[in-house]
C-alpha cells in the first residue's frame, strides 16, 4: 500500500539499519525495519525518520508480521526543520507521547489529520507558545475520549475523577489556583 505517514520514533538495529515506528494514514501505527539506512549508499535518509517528519511511504504489508518492510519513502512538501530549535523538542515530545499511546494497526484518520496539520503549523512557526504542549495534551485527550468538561466551568475546583469542575474541594479535586490555570487553557 501507499500512504501518507508521520514518523514517530526510531531505534538503531544492527550496524546500518533502524527500526522505525510510523503512524500511517491507512494502517495506523506500524513498525518497520529499514535496512541499510545508515550506509553511505542508501537512498533513504535518516532525517526522513526524525520525530513528526511527514512523508509518503510505500509498504509491502503482511498482516501477521511484527515488522513491515518499507519499500519507499519520500518527504512531502519539503517540510523539514533546517535548524535545531525549540520546535524540535516539541516534535520529539509529541512523537514520544503518540508512539506510547497509540495501539498498533488501529486507524484513526481524525487524529492523523490533526497531527499532520500540527506538524505543518509547527514548521511555519519560529517559536511556539510556552503552553503549546499543554494545549496539545488537552486536544489529544479529546481524541481519546476524556477531555475535561467545560460545563460548570464557573465552579472553583476541578475533579480529576469526574473530569469536570465542582463547587466543593475534596481529595479528588485540584486546588483552586491550578483549577484556574486549567480553565484558562480550556478557554484559550
């Protein structure tokens, strides 16, 4: 199959190969053995597998295989960070969170589109807001079905178990100061 793809993480494998985890539009999170990518003659560049790198891949897919075979990879729209900056750390964090939270072979097109556009927007920015990671985590919680409720947001305490704001403080609530920070994040 051929699919748009978002690189998440990779690990060295043997002398010139890597094992890469990639979020594909058509098959969800997949693991790939990429042979010879670290050799001088390789047509595949290690930069193609950097966190949140956008690409189009062609794969020889076999359902019961732990590691798929990557036939071809191409960058899309030339979107690549030229220099090392804060945005790279943000991409690394997001890629790690996504690689740890997604299940293999589960297709999630809305999440894929969100991450694809997130990376495009990050590429355009020279610097990100200091709360960007918190906004990302709140948005991601919505994709997984447990975004904090904004109903009764006027109440002073956020209840962690119920996922909403409540009037009375308990062992399950966040203090008023941090509840106010959460309110500000939820209302932008």
